[in-house]
């Protein structure tokens, strides 16, 4: 029964743009589903293809955000304005504005808890680590971390590290059988391997 309701609600919000918050609350969409919805109805400046956005992602000024192709946004925050102008306006009787674009180029990932400030470009093939505070442009093909975010390695270096780590896992051959990034048929086996390897269960 719930499957039919979820399907109908998904179709409705995708086709009309209405009821997004209800859809998020009751249907618990994954990053692919929420990304598909926001790509069409999120009022971004522009969006590429294969965009994944976790439902916990906070984008304050979507019209000032451009997302490229194959972009992943975890539960991060993209801030397109600086609300301190309100305080400055009251204190100094000024009429100010402090806004900026955020340009996330192709093949980028922004990790959990990261904050991207206005007037920042995330170069193609780059990764923003969890918890990073990005105040300056991220060069192409790099990984940045920290507060403020700094380059810690290249994306190619990160690939080598992850490949080396995977070679030590007893389930490395199972990974080669996986269809895509997430394979529902193999996930239970992978979870069992991981529990045994890390916790001895």
C-alpha cells in the first residue's frame, strides 16, 4: 500500500513541483531522487545531469548556485549571502548588499557538514571534505579540508589511497561484481563482510 502512495506522491511532486517538503518528510527520498526533484524545481541558476543532493543539504540562495554534471552534495550548506548587512544597515544607516555565486563544476563532491561561502568556484573533479569551510576557490582536481579549507592532496592521489585500502579488504573481489556504485543484491553480503572484518561479528 505504502509503495503505491510513495509512487503517486513522487510522480506528483516531480511533475508539479508542489509538496516537496511533504515528499521529503514521508517518502524519505535518497540523494538521487531528491537531486532529481531539486534539479527541476529547486530554482538553481542551472543544473547539469546526474546530480545527487542529500535531503539534509541546505542551499540558502539556489538562484545564485550553478551545479555541473555528476555533482554530489551531502548534508552540506551552500551560503549565497551574508546577512551581516542587516546589522550594518541598522548600525550605520547604510543600504548594503552582500551576495555571491557558488559555482560547482563537473564531477565534484561536497562532504557532510561542509560549508561553502559566497563567491566560490569548486573546480572540476574536486572534493570538499566533511566539515570543511570553503572561503576561496577550489582548484581543479584537488581535495580540500579544514577551516578554512586548504588543499590536502590531488583527487588522483586520493584515488590511489582508496585503491590501496580496498586491496586489503577480503571482499575486494565482490566489489568487482557490483553493478554500479550501489548494488542492492550484493549489499547484504558486503555488510556482513564489513561487520566481520571490523568488529569480528
